[in-house]
C-alpha cells in the first residue's frame, strides 16, 4: 500500500517533481551541451529527428534536465506503459503482496476418505498460477502451482470425490480482452480471467476459450492422475456463500512477478495486474476500473491528467498516449520511494537479460542501464535508469512513432543514446542519491 503516514516525505517528493518540471529551463553546462549534441546526432543519423520522436533525460542526482525533445508531445508508449502498471501495483499493493487462489468445499469427508460434495476453485486474479512445466520452461519463476491443490486434498485425507470441480472467476468481469485493441492483438495476450492457468494457454500452446472451465478440467485431470477419482464433470459457477474455505494457494511476491512481467514484457501479467488493481482499489475487476486506479496514481505523482490517455495496462492499445516527460516524471517520483530498488531490478538490464539481453553489449551501458522496451508496428520506445560515468543517476525516456517504425534503426538510435548517457559526466550539485542504493547486477 502507498505510505500516507509521512506528510513531510510527501511534500519533499512533490517539491522534487516540481523541480524536475522547472528544470527544463536550466541552462546547459558544457558537459550537458556535449551530451545534447550526441543525442541529437544519434537521432539524426538513424532517421528519428522528426516531430514524432520524443526524448527526455533528467539527472536525478542534481534534479536538472539534460535533454528535452518533443517531450510534451503525446505519442504511443507501447510497452513502456508497463512502467505505469508496475509503479501503481508496487505503490498500492506493496512488494511483498501475493495473489491468492482459494479452494472451498461444501460437502463432507467420510472416514474412508470419500468426499461427497463439490470443490470450488476461486481465482483472485493471480497471473502466475501455472503448472510446474510452464514455470520451468516459460515463466522461469517458482510461484503458485495447480498441483499444490492436489497435495492439499491428499494431505486432508481425500481419496475419492463424489462431486465435481467448479471454477469460479467472478472476481473479475468476463471480458477476455481489451475493447480498444486492434484485431489480432489477442495473439499477444491470453484471455483475461480471475481464474487462469498458464497465462490462458493450453498444453498445445493454443489460447483456451473458457479459462475457468479449463482450470477446473485440468485440476480434475490432475486429481484422477494422482489416484483420486472424481465422479462429476468440471464446470463453472460462483462459489456459494455457505462454502467453507479449505486451502489457499499463494503466488510468488509481487516483487518477483514484476520482474517476470517487465524483463520479457509479458502482456498477460500487465493486463491481469490492471484488472486486479480495479478489483482491489477501484470498485470492480474490469480493465476500465484498473486504468482509473493507474490514472489516479499518475496524477498523485504530479503528472497532469490532460497529458496522457490510458486504455489498457500493457500498452498494446493504439489508443494509449503519453509523453516522455510524463515517464521521466514517474521514474523520478518512484526513485524517491524506499521500494524503488524493486522497480529498478524488475527492468531489463542492457546486455544481460530480458528484452535488452542482446543490446548495448560491450559498452558502458552493459550491466548499467535498466530499461523497459516497447514495440508496436507504429512505435518503439525505451525508458529507464542509467548511471553516468561520474556516478550520477539519470532517468530517460525515448518514444519513436511512425506509420511503420524501422525497429533496427530505432534500436540503434536508442542504444547509441543509452551508451552516450552511460559515458556522460553531467556534473552539478548532487541533491539526491538512492537510499538504499540498488546493488550491482
């Protein structure tokens, strides 16, 4: 949850953001002028010096702006929008938050191990509920497992079930995609449901049509495979109020889920978190309610509501618009939080992992720059943090939009700028440094 108990710290944060907003007018030093020339040169050399390219660079250590280009122009952020989702989730839930999936019963267990009644599996938006194989081969994360429900029932003495497994996804609405997505976008994100398994993918890799039905069917199959016969067919229904809570399966902490989302740029995780934010803090498990929570969070960080439009949590929508100034303002605000290292470490590291694993290798940015990439046919983006050659912390954001973006050229320009930032020595009076400082990768 967001810390509301320290008004002094809140005033300091607001003042810091205000300084950044005013810093655009700060005269450039000689070192900053050289950096500005290098950034402009990189954009020009790769064909991104036009009106639909925006760049913003802020020196967090000295609270000064180092570079602004169309920084208040609203453009498509693509997956840089996941920075908004991540930041809101971290602030509202906290790094240690775990999603839950609950098992309810409404029957009786006889002494011979025969359970007579139904099993209700109720989901609460866990994006990571999965099989052991999926965790090993896709998520690369140890988190909530469907097989743990089988273990829990066996430990309770259940040997046979005279009844059925019921999937309950009533915590969210039943809209499986985002209305503003273009046709075909569902191939980039599994069907959204409060009860989902393996990100909505079947064993064959196809998208499942009815996520809660699929989860109920898979649990039924696992029970039977474990030697616990189930007499009835799996189905979907709402858990009765009279049912008894028998077991809770919890996900990995949010801190680890954010890394699983941001490093590979997982759209399903982002959209599930957005609906979850709506259910937890916005009055309903819908995309619109979740986006409203994210919007309110941005405004609370000093970002003007008129400068951005959000319609989803992943950035797949072409209806999303933000400015690079918005992003650097958000990154600056998050850097002042004690849980900032969680956000910082969730981002891809240049030349090391995630979507930046093969970029900026052998440069000053390798193992230094932490960023969130974004890619659509019409947009390429990169935003994040990097330390300069003289140890100052910089926040940056780059949006490149076009009818069709040349991704090779866009990445080359972004990488050149990232390296230039890592090699820069902007100077100035240090007014801030991270505490606790993130560890080296």
